[in-house]
C-alpha cells in the first residue's frame, strides 16, 4: 500500500514549507511521502533556512522552490498550509482527505543583525517542530485505534 502523500504549502516555498518538509520527514520517518510547494514560488531556498536546519542535523540544501501547480495531478492525502496566503490560494488536490492550516511567522521578513535574523529562523523552525511532532504523534495514535 502506498504511503499517504503530504504536501506542505506556503506562498514562496523558500523558508517555512522547506523547514516543515525537512522536519516532517525526520519526525515521521517512512510514514508519509512529503513534498513542499508554493502558490508563488520564490525560485530559491533561503540560505538561512538551510543553515538552521543544518544545525539540527537536517540537510535541505538539495531542496528546490516549486509551484503547487506541479502537484495538481498528484494524489495528495493531506495538505498542510503554513501561511495565510497559501491557505487562501490552496486548491483541492486529487485524493485529498485532510487539510490543516498552521500559520507561522515568515522568517524571511526578519530584520536586524544576522544573529537576530537567525534567531527568528530558529524560533520558527522550533515552532514548526513542535506542531509537526504533535501531528505525527496524533496520527500514530489514530492508527493504533
């Protein structure tokens, strides 16, 4: 039986969705097929997102910014939006059963020194980690029932 497909969406697919994609892959292991995309892809993965994920042992340096339209013909079980704009622009995907909206601050908009900006990226990464850990724990509990 194929693994449930999870698509994580944000507007630019440069920060939050890549943080979430990398974290969900690590937290869930082989439970899901995880992808990310954006409603208006930025065309790059933010270097600070790559850096803060490297700090926790997750390599997202090979990720690419993609459009959600690439997945319109792909069976997607769950869509997770991590920003309000993506939630509003999100279409229905073939096979979609679940939709979760968990908005997080956009670390790409952080200002100040490099260290202050990195602090925002780390905070958002850690917030996403907490939410996705609870999500995976709940999913595992539901499967046991």
